[in-house]
């Protein structure tokens, strides 16, 4: 083994650009004299997996990040002793966002150094779950749009007939009834238009996501000054995305307006807005090198469990007076940008997340509101 493997530095220095382009999370650990197996290098995918930069992670003992803290050093030392690769499956790994499950493979690199590859398991579970949910959502959306068109067509004829009848009536008492019918026909037409969602061509241009969020915060703050405390944790280096500014404002307004309503009875109501860049993120069939992630976090009561899986369906609302269209429209807008919206909720913390591709050409953007199939992060 000693004649075959060389020290880490020349290998990483030579192949660093290649390693950083890999979608596989890769780490190099050094056993050291104390057998602590400290992290010496993380590629970009590994940094995304751990949720930490290499500057914050290098020097940390890898076993401290694994739930099986006693078994991991034995596995690492075993590879050093034998020179044979080793794989362990379904191991809990601590990351910034919590605990995830991974498969990891260890390969010898030098006398004291090892290459460790991580494969995130919950990624595949999530893909399967998202595929089921999104396919069902798309079916419901198509059904709703079909019904909306079927309702809208006769409404136009009904309204025209009532207007003609109204002109022929002489008594004002009778005109009052036709006025009610016309008014209700208009109300139903407006409802149908909302079910159909944003239509027409999407106008793409460079958009600063922070300008979108701040526009919406100002709108909400103007409605109820100082009722809700807004916190920000923005990534100032977040690149612009190609998008439709007004539609992204509408999508954000729908989410934050729902959050504000949910906080009505919450002491010290707070909405936190966070942005960051996510690397090597897959939406549907496309893996994006860079994605803009926007999180909207509130400390309200949470989404009712009985509608959590249907939260983006049309006509589904947790409030008796709610129309159930806001989030469905938001999902359509984000899908038009070939992005993804997710919701993770528990009492005291609800997070709505937007994922918008940064590196995607305009010509490949969806224009019909069709949702992407799945999403995952390497």
C-alpha cells in the first residue's frame, strides 16, 4: 500500500477542480498520531451535505459527526491497516439541519489519510415521496383547470343573457334580481380566473431576490405596522435569478400573507427570511450547479396535520374564511420558473422554501405552470 498511495496534498492540489465538480460528497480525513481522524478536505458537494464550509469543518474529527461514534474509528482504522476499501450503510450523520442517513465508503489514500464518500439516503426517499405528491398535485391542478374552463364558458353566456334581460325589464324591482345574478356571475368568473392561475407569457429578466422579499415586507408592514417582527438573514453574495419580478412578488406575498394570518393569536409574532446558495441541487430531471434558496419561517401554530400533504392543492385552506387558492397559485408561479416550493411545519415553526435555479437558460423555462417532478440535493 505504501508504494501505491501518496500524500493527500499533491493529489488534492492536482484534482481539486475535478473533486469540487463531483456531485458525490467527498471528504479526506487524516488519522493523525492520536487516531482522531480529523477532516482535512471537503469538496463542494460535501460542504452542501454537511451544511458547513470547509473552513468551519476542517480539523473536526469525523467520528464526532457520526452517531456511531465508536464504530466509525474502527472502520477507518481497519481500512488503514488492511488497505482494503470498506462500505457501511444507513449510518446516521449529524449535519447543520439535523440528522440524516447516509451510506459511506472508505478508501485508502496514503499511510495516514483516507478518502470517504457519502451517499445521502433520505435523498432517494424524498425523491420518491416528492414524485408521488407532485404527480397527484399536477393531476388535481389539471382537473381544477378543466373544470374552471367548463364553468367559465357558460358564465359568459349567462351574464350576456342577464344583461339583455335587464335592458328589457321595466320595473326596478325585477332589475334588482338581474343585478344580483350579474354580480354573482362576475364573482364566479373572478373565482374561476384565480383557479386558472397566472396566464400569459412570463417576462424573464435578472431579479434580485432580496428586492422581491423586501417589497413584500413593506406591503405587509404598511397593512399592520409593527404587528409582526421581521428578521432577515440574507446572503449578500446571492446571485440574481432570471425571473418575472411581479410574479415572484405575488408568490412571496401569498406565502407571507398566509404566515401573517396564521400569527394572529401568536404572542410576539415573528417571520424570519433567510437566503442562501445551494449547490448541486436537482429539480425534476435537471441538476443545477447553483440554486437560490429562500426560506420563510414563522413561529405560528403550524399547518394543520390533516391538510399538510394537500397544502398546495386548489381550494385547500386551514382557515374557514380562506379561499385555498393562494398557495396553489404560488406553486404555479414557482413552477413557471422551473423552481420548487416546499413546506415543513410543526407547532411553533413553519418553513416555506423556494428553490429557484440560478444557472438555467431562459429558453428552458416552463411557461405553462407544469410542476417539476422531483427535487433532491446531492
